[in-house]
């Protein structure tokens, strides 16, 4: 979210160094997760972010635009990661491992449990149609990778892809129940679990994990992100 | 929820045949899932249930008691099933299959997606401590069954048990995204997935599934439920 210059904040420039737009998103994320979407006012968001309400409306058309941006931030990086992994020559199981581990890190990271927003009734609104579309696209990426692992194809792979995604998104309930959750360790366990679901033989898991971890490291390095952003 | 007699409803006796308490729970379940907990008034619940607000307060001390009863209804039957399965002489993988399939049916059944309530911020309140305790107890049952499947023990089994529970609870997000979901088919797929997670050899899956399905059928028959309710 790029911050437009020239608008004063309530308390001067962003003290977080993230910019006003990001400060508003961070404040809203915590409030939505702690008290709910309907119970959070734009006034409360602006106050927590340390900006004037007018400044909030300068960055976002309304509260729904903030929720929309937060929802999209939980799927866009995963789709970008899936795209980078699609370009890799590594075997499909290693790429699946990397996608799962990267997704768990994304959903498990950050101060607020943004994945919990998926279950909020307000997200049914058609204002969030693009989020639902991207989430379906991510599901398709999982199904595609699962099919390439050789576990059947078509509806069979789609169903197994869904199971893998359920395993990954299980981090949402986990972090809600266990505040001190070790997300990094969980990411590896879940990615290992995905390999079991696609029927990878036990003796191939260690090699696949090592290849997947290297792949994820390369795909999420600053250089990889820069390369992606300069593509047309 | 036993309905106390002698109190008039707004519209006469329950037309659903379930009793006033159950009518109130059913109405609240739909409203909580459709518009959220905070945004639902006891007035709206009473109106939808076709009872007077006074009658609602005769059955429940307040809105939180209704949410509490709904939350408990998503875990108590699972724990009862786990208890019945613990008494069975069938091998652990078949019992795990039955518990998973039974849990998916429970969470996937009924008109409202009650599992979505788990993610509501309001559920953090200590009023719902007994729900959280029962959910932890269920997690322990999964870990125990996984350990009996021979996949390590202690923290190893606990972690795998968590993965299995994530797979099961994945039905919550699935039914939210796919209104026409075939829960029965999904229950079998998820239970099969659990067997993969505990490392059951592929050639043992079909036999285990058949044994698990028979076990689940016997454990959820009316006779089994009656036997359980007459225990001290």
C-alpha cells in the first residue's frame, strides 16, 4: 500500500517507519482480530494508527477497503511464490514442500492472525470477490502441484490439493490456541505432512525437504522479490 | 438442552418439534454465522426462533450462554465418540479413521457452520473456558490414538495428532467456500488422509477404512448413544 505524500498525520510522520498506509493496516489487523470487524470503527483504527480519520479516508475508501487489503495480503504473496516455484526445475514434491512451508510462514507470521478473517461473516460480501477469486486460484496451484507429484489427476488431485491446503491453513486455528507457537518448526512439519498426503515414500522425505527448503530460501530472498517486481 | 415446561412461547409450542431451547440454539447458530456474534441481539434470536425474549432468558442466562452451548455442541459428541472408540478392540488406525470421519460429519453437518465460531474474537473470553478445555481434551484424544498407531510417542505423536485435527477441522473453511459440499465423501477422504499422516502403508488403507466405517456406524447408532447415556 503506497502512502500518498502531502497529507498530515495526527502525530506527525509515521513513527513505525512503515508509512501511513501500512500503519493503518497494522492497526486495523489487530483490532479486527481482537474485537471483530463490525465492532471496529474507522475512528478506532485511526486512533490506534496515530493518524487523523481524514488521513485514513485519504488512503482507503472505507473500512471494507482496509479489510480487503488485509485479506489480499494473505494470498497474493502465496500466489507469487507459487509462480516462482512453477518456473523451477526441481521435482514437484520439493516445490510443493516449499509452497506449503512458505504459506504456513505467511499465515503464521505478523502480529495479527489475519487468516482468522476468512471465517468472518462479513467476508461473504461481494466487495471481497477478488479475495475469494485469488484464494480459489491458490487452491488451483496446490491442485496443480499435487497432480505433478503423480497422485492421480483431475478431481482426484484437486481433492488431495484441498487436503494439503487444509493442513496449511490449520496454522490459523493453531496460532489462535497457542500464542507461543513455533511457526518455523510447524511450517516444516506441515510441509512434511503434505508429502505424506501425496504418497511420497518415507525414504524420499529427507531429500525432498532439503531441496524444498533451499527452493523456498531462493524464492523468498530479496533478489527473487526484486526480479519478480521488474517483470512486466 | 432440556426445555422447561410451563412458559408460553410467542407463537405457541415449538413448530419444529425440537423444543424451545433447541429452537433458540438453531436460530442463534444461523444468526451468529451470518451476521456475527456481537451484531446479533437476543431480540433477533428470539424473533427468529419464534419465542418471546422472556422465554429466551428463561432458557439461557444470556447471549453468551447460547454461544457457549453451541460451542460445546461441536466438541462434546466428538469426545463421546472418542470414548466409545477407546473401548473398542479394533486396531488404532481403524479407530482413528472412525474418529476423523465422525468429526468431519459433525462439523460438516447441521444448517450452520458452527466451527466458524472458533475463530470469533469473542470466544477468547473466559466465559468459554470450558469449551477450550474440551477442545484441548479432544486434541489429546487425537494425539493418543496417533501414538497408538505407532508413529512415535510423546511430543512427536502430539504434533502429528495436531496435523490430523487440522485436516479434520479443514471442513470448516471448506463448507464456507463450497455451499454444496458433499460432507460424506469428504469425511472419508479426510479420514484416509489421516492414515497417510500416521504413515499407514498404502496397501493397508482399504481394510482399515472398512473397519473404521463399521466402527463408526456401530458407535453412532441410536443403541450406542443410549448405552452411553445410561452410564453413570
